[in-house]
């Protein structure tokens, strides 16, 4: 069997490949002794210095393949991971005769060809290279190369097609072969030949241009050119950019405008500003007009003014064809699309904070394909649109278009359908397709994008796709993607008809006001601390901020989550399709809107507006891993912490009375497994579960409410202990939280995580959210506090705790709000007052025939605040109680049953007291499990792994006699001491640390036993 490219990792194997695949006709006997086939060269042979030869391991010249061969082949192995162009130039200098003219020295190199190897043995790169002479210039190196071991099959095929010119033809002249070289080899002196390099270059140039613009704004008066442009952007687009935001946006416009132009005509060699304007397609008139404006009326721009010269030169010297070859490559479920990676990397380098602030994240191709495919199915099955997106009645909007991935997919889908239907080829197809695009498709596809970089990228991506399909770009054509913030109401009139910005804004607004859009798709940005507070969208949002079915404002202390950008985009889509009889909205968005208490008004509103709602929960919530995750790793399909879902809202003319039917399904697993599912799933084949949203919360997910009536007869701890507030948020834990005391005068003990008490520098001038109204009761007096959570995502509900110090806002593990602290006593002028609801206390007193004491007492005829804490703590440590009411415990502050008698009440108090003392480390129970810290080592934590021998903290040291139940013990949403060890990774355990771990592990074991006793007690008294 012949040698393949993947076999090549040495000079011999490279020659064998050339012999087998390129017909070099080398006698097999030569391969018995490679020296018979080649000449060796050393530094001294060439008359060059050893240091100039240092990066070359081997240099051989291949013997001629025929008597009349007038060209030479050199075989070069480099040391290291890259080809050394300088070393090759030194070799060229030595083997080619010199000739001199009056101006400068050049080299004759018409008959030299290099075959090169570099990189590690297992991942060798192969390069075929030659030098081409230019007048008054150093010889230019041309090269094609690949790394076969890691290249895709398609990549291998493309590379072999490129080197097919090396097939041996004994009758071929060298001049003919040189022409092949010029066509097939790439210019090595093109400084940029990878998307990574180009991304870094463009980001760097964008920063330079924005800095220059900032400098000009600083020295200009209000009549200056940049100031005028700044005001035009704000006025025409009806936005409120500050100067810093403007210069970044305009810099992106310049950089991506030039980049788009370069991509649209990669064959152009004399790339300059004039050529750039010509290359921008007519489908993006705003960018074309802005670049013309930059060029100036006289056709010459002052490049020095904005530092564009280097950008033009860099793009001119970019191997753009090679980079474009890979754009839109759909490997890795779309994640490896270099065009997308290019955009993502650019934002990371240039607009990282804004990207994070705006909630801008890449949408994987698998998600896009699933949404487009599912909308197609819904169009067919719900609205009898058999042609789906090809149906002229379907108008599509992506209101946060990003890089245009969704519209790109729609165009590609229609294109494939068009080809099947028309069965035309060549010019006939192109003419018909261009006409269809102009008259039928492009007029009903719309997109809004507020950030300049993705706006330009979207236009470029779609223009490249249209060009690929044969579209001929008529003069007045345009893709209706607008530079606009879809959450801001635009202007209706144009004051300056020649201003491209005003034209853009007016067109965008006409789409919103006069459109017939009936399909809204996309991946809206999400950001809870949204800056989009425009009057128009906030007025629309009022519908979501009312209690379900009423005009009353939401009864929430902090309803800011409802202002998240993605919620605004749902409201926007609802507004856009309000006048349509039939419509579909399809988004990938955070799942929280479907199950968070704060969104109940929004859910009620959606139920009234739509006929069917489908939610495919893709999980992946980093802060809400539940029991299923211990069985299989669950990952997010986006690079975020919030769990996400794909949501479909279907509006049907004949079914818009009453409430929508709600359907739910979910999928867990690794990211790759989820991508595979989305790529293959058919909407109608998904196992949808019917959900019955009921008051007061109208959840869009299955919730077990079968025991709700019984549970709701209990007392809410938020009602029983009415004064409470969330935990402290420093916003600077690294400097304000410590394992050791602060010498600042503000040092206090601090419950940071379960069984992890630290010190806080509680300087209220430095702490972001000090929660002093409640925390003062914990620091000025000895006190206890009950910690609970209003809403919990995890199935392992364990979010109840008693503390003696201030608490951190992440004391418990969840992403649905933060834990709250209920002080036992509230102090006013050093007078303690129980933090308790007297009416509820009277009910408990009546049921137990015990009187309430406002001070702590030990009296069998009375109960006090500590008893109420212990009773609550005992009930909420019952595994049977938690299991029975887990869905109800997760959606509101926990409730406990009203005691059904004195005996039951006192027994639960006794169990709760035991647990309280254990968990506050107030009781020393010794080491009944005989846990030891064993093994030789340095005591540094480098891993956390439970094995049959015990709990290993590194390769050689462990805690013995640790069971799986102790390691997985749930408390405050965390598993055992896993978080404790994780926070100390790389630290050395002290003797106190070792004793603390041993003590807490014993406490876990004792807690498990006491919880079983509580279960038995509740069962005995008929509570569960």
C-alpha cells in the first residue's frame, strides 16, 4: 500500500509519499539507503556561520530525477515548532550565485524548490516552498503547508489538490513548472496568514484608531468633524452614546468596513481605500456610504489623521484567500466556524467589558439549526405553510442579529429548497436566483444590531453567502440588517436626506411600525443590570410588572430581574407580532423566566397572548446543579453560568382565547451530547410534557403541587420571622475576606460558606452591600440568626442554617437570589425585641398549650425564640419532609407545620437543638469514627478524591474512614466539605485544619443519624 500524507514525519517518508502519490519515479532500491538519493550539506559546506544553521537539523539536496532536470529540490528539517525563513534565506544565499547592481543586491532563485519539515515528531508540519524574485526587493518566499496528523480529511484533500502540480512530467520545462508554482504557492511575506493573527491585528488597529479619535475629540471644538459625526450618530440613531462608546463604535465601523471590503474581493493585489469602497457590496449601503465619507469628497483621505495606513497595509498583506477558505466551516457543531471565532476573539480583545456588559455570547450552529428546523416544522403543521421560509407570506426578524447566523441559516435553507425546485444550472440559475432574492426573499428578512463589529460581520457573512450562491448584487440591492438598537423607538422622519445614518434609522423604524413580520427568531443578549432603560421599551415592560390578572404592582422587594435584556426582547417580539393573526417567536434564552417567582406576571401575560408555548430546557445551570448531575455531567450549551432553554411561542388566530397550552421537555448531558441532540432532533418527535400553569406563580415547568394544600397550612418562616435581609456582598472578597483577623478596627467573624468561618473587614465605606440594617443586630450584640432561601434550583434542598455571625450573600449555593438572615433578636437602644410575628406565636401557643417568653428561658411551660429556631431547624432537616415537599420548598421561603401538640413540638425542638449545637461547633462529640489524617507528604491540597481507602487531598495523603454519605452530605446546597477543600486548593493544611475536617466529618455522620430520628418522629405524629 502506498504512503499517505498522514504517514509523513521524516525526509524518507516525505520522499516515499512523493514517489507514490506524485509519480516521482524514484527506484525503490534508493530507499534502502537514503544517502544514495540525496546530497548532504553542512554549515561549512555552504560557507555560512554555525549559528545561522543552528535551527536546521538536516539539509539535503535530492539527486536529479532525469538527465535534463534543470531545477533542484532541497529537503530541510527544522528544529522547533515553526519554519525558519531567515535560515532558508541564508541557505539560498549560499547556494545561489550573487549578482550586483548599483541599487542593491538580489538573488537568482528561479530553479530552487524546498521541501520542509518542522514540529514535534508526532505532529509534523509539511511545507513546499520556493522563492520568487521581484525587482529591487528581496526574494519573496511562497509556501503551502499542512499538519497531516491533526488536519481534517477535507483539509488533507484540499492540500493534496494544491500540491498536485508537483506530479512529475519528464517532458515538462522548468518555465512551465514555475508557472504552476506561482499559482499554487502562497506569498510567505504576507504578514498575516491565520485568522488568529488577523484578529489580533484588527483589534490592535481598532484600539489605535479609537485612541486617535478620542484625542481628536479632546482638542476639537463642537464644530469639529469628529464632534459633528458623534452628534450625527446619536441624533440619527436615536441613541445616547457617550464619547468613549462612540469612538469604539466608529473605530469598529472603519476596521470592519475595510475588512469586509478585503474579503469581498480577495484577488485584489493593489488594495487601498478607493478599492475598499468599491469592494463593499451594495447590500450594505450604510457601510459603503460611511466609508465613502471617510474617503472624502476629493477621493483622498488623510490616513495619518486616523492611523489607517498600517491597517490598509496589513489587510493588503493578508493571505485573505486562505483565511476565507475556512470561514463557515461547520465542524465542532459549528463552534469551529473561524468567522465566528474571529468575531468572538475580536470582541474579547477590543470590547471585552462591553461584550460582558451587554450579555453578548456566541450561539452554536447546532442551536441555530434546531431553531430554524423547528420553526419550519411549526410553519408546516400549525399554519399549513408547506414551503416554510420559502413561503412569501413569511417575514422574519432577528432583533439582535449578532453576526447574522440565524438569517444566514434561513437564506441557506431557502437556497437549498430553491435549487431542488428550479433544477437550473449556470447563468440561468444565477439570473433566476438573483431575481428571486431581490423580489421575494431579501425584502422579508430583517435584522437589528447595535454593536458595529457584529453588524459589519453579519453583512459580510451574508454577502459572502449570497456571492457563493451566485447572487449578482444589483446596484440598489440591500440586506435589511440595520445598525440600530431594537429596544429604542426610532425616528419616523429624515431631516437630512443625504445622511446615511438617518436613512438607516428611518428604515429600521419603518420595519418595526409598518411591517408584516410574523416570525421572530434569535439569541437575545441577557444582562440583569441592563442599561436599556429607554422610555419606550420600559413602558411596554409594565405589562410584565403586575401581579397576574390584576393591575397591582408585583409584590417583590427587588424585581430588577424583570428588566433583564432578554425579557425586554421577549416583550419586543410580543409587541411586533401583536397585529398578526398567526405568528411564531423562537428564542434561545435563560430558563429562569419559566420558573423564577419574579416572572409570574410575565408568564401570565404570555399565557394570554399566545396559543401554544414550548420550552425545551437544556439545563446547564452552573449555580443550580441538581441530583441528576451526579449521574451524568451536565454542561451548558452556551459559555455562561445560567441554564438556558429554547422557547417557542405560537400565536394562532382561531386559538387565542383563554390561556396558552404549555409544553415542556428537557435534555441533560455534556455539551457535545446536547449539540448532537439538537442537530438531529425533530420538533414533533420530542417528548413534550403538558404543563398546567396555575396561580399564583404560573410556572412553565412541571411542578409537583399534589401536596400543596397540606403544605400551605403550615407557617412560612418569612412570616414567622418578619425582619430579614440578604447576606453581605463585598464586591472585593480578595481584600476584605481573610482566614486571619484584620487589624483595621472593623474585624468581625463571618459565615462565608458552610463550616467555613472567616474574617471580614466590615468597613462600610469599602463593602459594596453591607446590609447594615440587619447585620448590626449580629455584630453589636451576641445573637443568633436563621438563614434561609426564598427560591432554590437544586433538587438537594438543604438551604436552612443557624449562625452566630454576619453571613455572605453566597453562604448557600444557588443562583435564584441569595440567602437571607433572620436575626433572633432586634436591638434598639440595647433593648432586645424578638423578631417574631406575635399572631403566629399565639397560634403556636394555642396548639402547644405553652406560653411564649420574649427572653430566653429554660422552662417546660414556656417556649422562646431559640425554641422556634430549633423547631424550624428540626423540621427542615427531615429528609422525608424535604422529599415530600421539595418542589414547594424550592419556590418560596420554607414553611413548617403548625405543631399538633405539646409533645411533638418539644421532641422536634430537642432534635433541632442537637443539630444546632453540632453545626455551630458548640458541642464536641470527639472522633467516634476514628478518622485519621494519614500518609507521607507536604499536606498541600492538590486534589479532592474519595476512594475506598479514604478521602485523598493529594496523591499520597488522605483522611481515613470517610464514607460516600459523609462526602456527599448536603448542607446549604453544597456537598459536604467539597467547597471547603476547593477554596483551599494549593494551600497546606495546618493542624487546626486537620482537626476541623475530622470534627466536621463526624458531625455529618451524627447529623445523618439525627435526621433519621426526626423522620421517625414526624411519621409517628402523622406530619408526613
